[in-house]
C-alpha cells in the first residue's frame, strides 16, 4: 500500500509540474501574411524579420519569467477577405495568440480587424498595410502599424514624377482598399503639382489578360503608366503586356511592385528608368544595427517591409514585458508606453537591456530600425518613404523623400 501511495503522489507531482509548465509555457505572437497570392514573393522575408525579433528575445532571457516567443502564422492570400478572417480567427481563437504582427495587405488587415481582432480585443501591428482607410477604423485602439499611410507615399511618388519632367500620366490600380487609396493619393497630389491625370482606372486582380484595360489607358495619349498593384499579381502581368504592346514609353509604381519578380517579368532593359516608391529606413542608429543583425542572420536587410516587421514584433514583445503578463488586456496602453519618449532608448536587439529597465520600473523608448515609432491617436507613425529607380536589372535606391 505504501508503494502504491508513493506512486500516486509521484504521479500527482508530475501532473502538477506539467500544469506549471503549461502555465509558464511559450507566449504566442501571431503573424498574419500573404503567403499565397499577389505578394507571395514579398511575404517570406517579412515573416523572417518578425521571427528574427523573436529570436533576439528568446536568446536574451525570454519574456516575463523566461517564457519563449512562438510565432505561429496564417495565410490571408493577401486580398482574400474570407482567408484573412479565417486566418485571424485561427490565430486568435485556436492558437490563443496574445497579439498579431500583420496583416500585410490593407484589405486583409481591415477584414481581419473588423471581424476578428477588434471584437476580441487583440492588438495588431501591421508592418505593411498602407491604405488611408485603416486610419479611420473604429478599432478601440487595437490596430497599429509601423509603416506610413499611402496619403504620404502618394505625395512622394507624385513629386518624383514631376521632378523627372513627367507632365501627364495614366493610372491603373488594383480594385481594393490598397489600390484605391493609393491611386487617389497619387492622382490628387500629381494634379496639385501641376500635372495632368489622363485616366485613373481600376482593374481586377488575378486576370490573365489586361490588354483591353491597357488599350483604354493608352488611348488617352499619356506616355507614362503608373501601376499601383502587386508584383506577383496583376502588376507584373499589366507591365509585361503593356511592354509587348508598346503602349507606353515609361512606367512607375509603388511599394507593392518592389520585388525581383518585377524585373524578371519586364525583361532586360524594358523597365529602364521606372520610378518607384516604398517605405524606407532613415540613417539612424537603429537602422544600422538592424542591417547588421539581419545580415548576420542571413536575411536581406533591404527586403521591402522587413525592417517594419522586425519593429512590429520587437515592439509587441516589449509591450508584453511592460504589461507584466501575457494577457491581451492592457497591451495597447503598454505598446504606446514602450514606443513613446521620454525613456531610456532601446535599439533593435537590445532585449536584455530593456527587460532589466522594465523590471526596475524605468521608462523605455524603442527607437527602431525604421525610425521613432511614436504612434498617433489613430495608431499611425510618420514613417519614411524612399525613391527607387530601375537601372538595368537592379533597383537603385535614390534616397529618402524630404
């Protein structure tokens, strides 16, 4: 009987230990991105950057009482509202994530927020959703982003076009929140700069043939076509077919088009001089540190939206530590605290330093890879936009817009 009681006690202790381990288990911060669809070539580096931030936390003491960060992911198909909602639902209700990095495409962020994350009170920080419509979400202060709104990117692209002597443009844009918001911003700014928008027409993503749309735009007589779409979707198809038809002399685009697949689709020399814009990184200590951290990890430090993703993930980790628990409640307020001056400056990778300061009750201020990420009352950051030019088979960064 004594032996049996000892075995029961040992079993009970094992169960108790397992329960404690579960209670102190990994903290999940989800990643919601377009692994399939029109940005499938852009998404992997963005995901890897978020995981890089998590690895820095895990290697320097972990979260809270030593827990590790896990980064479960879900696919949105970029512009598929149903996939976006289902992916967010799985992360929030099955994976039980504390917060989410993402989504990436603006429509995915809006769909997931309205249907899942806002009702559940789950904080999301998008590194890539740029639509001005996100600013107007009734989000109960749980939707943030580390990239700037297209209201600014549109102005930068318009100025770049005018500075290069372009007086008239035709605009084609993917028919969703991202495309429409950016097209309005570019068109309005271009006209304010004294240019003429000969046509501004929406197109549907995922078609095999855009020749009728290209013909309609070319009939206006504009020699420059601005393509506001996705590099792995309608964007590259439109460019390829426009080049084949000889319909335009010059092209321009924005962040959704900046990927190696664009140059491959256009063919050698056919996109020479194409003007593009995307969120950039200023020359600050945080950006230089991130560049080294990413390079040392075998990642491309210049990948579109990757630095913004690192910042989003690292900020969420800091907010969880500041909040003192892996609870969703209180996380938004903690996020604002760790991102806002005054406070001891924390740079990318400095988790051990941040953890110690938070434990001592001191204020911190994360200065990230992409700049000072002080959120306004809508969860937006000022951000920076850089201009690029295609030369031969490469993107040449011309610098940040002033």
